């Protein structure tokens, strides 16, 4: 068994153009990873420096539960080692081949995850440009992980892309004809071909003769089998429109009846994660020290310490590969308890309406800081909020009673901020509920997900907000009542910086 840096490399998972993908184990944590080995000589011979550089740069930036994770890079004189998330379920392509075709409910679940991941990439100004079942991996729970960003590119305002790339069967008409395109529209087309493959077990455009294949794509000639529902047929037809200006967009797909059926709450809005400084969780740092790693500066970890930390944090959740990005506020375990009615009222009376943390500055404000005193809640990747015009003490009382009714115990960090967790612990779910002052008499209840498996935690946050809005004392005072079915999010306007404001319409 070969050892490279902190990894024991074992069997080969796959072979690519530039080298192999190997299974490996992190020697300290014991976590399995996949290492993509890129041979520098082959890379130089094929003049693919830019392609590799772009893929690495993009993967280092993207962090989403349905996008493959890059942990670190190792550079040697002969090879580049990309240490990546190990996804053991294989390719979606093999899953389709095994089942021949999928039932609509299963195909819908895959498609909802694919759209969420690709939409996140677009929010980060990245187009994939090579969506196909072979590049969509499945984890042990059959959750999609979008992989292979070798043909991806970044988008810039006012610029068009012209590169003809991607697999021919999944390429859009504008790509095969060499016309300029912005980027997202080609991923919509490829996504439509993937959806067709999921539902039909075959491709809409297929021909052994490439010129004939391109002719079919340019004219949009395909047939739909009779077993598909009318809603599925309608969505595919709208995604495979030859004219990119008339092709359905991702935001329109989100409102389509077929897509909305059984849509998980965590996917009901675009997932827009904000890059920020990570606050490391003390329990994971302690575990690393117990394993023998001597951490001198817990605020600024060394590169190898960061990798080990991320691997341990990711181990805590089988559903998500970025739960370790969630913040964790320091508080002791015995500080959590269930409050009775009298204690709830006493806590809420201490809520000072004038000291509630104010809302963010306008969109032009500096994102590096927020208004207010030290009582301000820190930045957090997830924000789910609702606004109400009512007395702050009454609103805080309803927040605490809502937590109690939902079976949470909590710890009061401040009179206007509580950390809560289920009495029956569920995979380490933890919520932070914060009340902000928007204006005179107007307050916002914001739910942050600081730690734990992100997908179940976000669902718990959505449940909290929905139940709070249904409470009699709150319902008649809500501003912009949440609408889960619409899947709308507020970004950039109404006084929130792009990507950092709370989601006001769920």
C-alpha cells in the first residue's frame, strides 16, 4: 500500500485521460477519500493546463450538498493529487442501466437534487457544460453529487461563451452550431436530456452518425413515450426548446407542477451559501487532539489540520458534505433545558425592544461587517426568517412557546437569542433563533442552522418558521407571509446584501 502525505492509497476506482482515481484513507481520521491523480507529463503533452487549473479553482470554491467536495491538493514533481469526497454509490448512469428506466417519483427526486446543485453553481457564476448521468454520482443514500467540472467555465456579466464542449448527445443546439451562449441555458438543455434519460431509459437525440445526431439536435427532433405523465412531458418539451431565448429557465422549472411535487423543504428555495470565516467546533478539535494531532492555534488551523477537521466534521452527516461549515456557538450541554410557562414569560419580559439587533444595511453596504453592538448575531450560511409587526416581548414569548410545543429544549444566549435542540436528539440538529429589530415596532425572527447535518436541520428550521406563522398571536401580524410552494427568496433587495439576507418568502 502506497502512502502519499497523510493518505494510504489502495485500489483503483477509475481511469481517466490524465491518470487514475484511487481509493485512499486518511491516516489520522481513518476517513475514506477519492484521490484523482493527474500526471503532469500527460497534462503538458495534451496542453490541458488551463482545463485542470479551472477545474481545481472551481471545486475549491463550490460547497453544496449535491456538488462533489475537494478537500486538498498535493503537488509532486510528477503528479497532482486532488483529494476529493469519496462517493461510493457509483454513477447515476449505472443506476439507470440497472433499472432500465425510473419511476417518476424516483426520477423527480434525482432531478430536484441535480437542479439545486446546478442552480447553486450558476449563483456562483459557474456553468457545468457537461451534465450527463456519467458525471452525476450517488452516495450511499442515493443522493446526487455533481462531479467532473473539467469543462466548466466561469460567467462574467456581459460576456458570452463560445466553446463547443460536452458530450454530443447532451449538447444544446447553440453549442453544436458554435453560436455564442451565456451559460445557464446550455445546462438547462443538458438537464432536460438527463431528465429524459431518467424517465425513459434512453436518449432523446441519438445516432451513430455524428452529423445526423447534430442535425436532430439542431431541429429538436425527438419523441416522447406514452407512459410519461402529461406534466413530465410538458417539462421536458420546455427544456428541450431549440431557441435558447424561449427555453425554460431554472426559476421557471422551480415553479413547474411536476418539479414541485414532493419537493423537500430544504430544496424549496435556492441554496445560496456565503463564503465566510469558519468558527471551528471545539468537540471536533478535541477529537483531533485525542487522535494525537497537536493543535497550537485553534483559531487559525494549519492546512493539514483543516483537512483533518473537515473530514471528521463531514463524517457526522451522511447526507451532506458541508455540515462542518455551520457555525457553533459556545455553550455548555447542561445549559439546555425545557422552560415552563412562568419561566418563558419571565425570559420574554427581559427582552429589551431597543437593544434588539438591528437589521442589515442596504445592499450597497460593506458585507464584511454589520451594524450594531457586540450583541449582533454572526454571519451564517443559512438564514430563514419571517417579519412581524408586534411587541417584541410578545413575539419572543411566542418564539419560546413554539420551541416548547415542537419538543425543543433551549439555552438563552441573550434575551433575544436562543440555541435550541430537540429533546429527542436527532442527528445532532441544533437551531439558533434570533430576533432582529427592523424598524419601530417591526421585528424579524431569524432561524440559523449553526451545526449538524444541514439537510435535516434546514427542514427543522422550516418547520419552526411555519409553525410560528400559524400561532394565533403571530399570524395576523406577519409581514410577507411565507409561501413554501412558490420557492421564492429575497436576495439583494429590501435592505439585504446579496446572498446574506434572510429568506423572507419561503
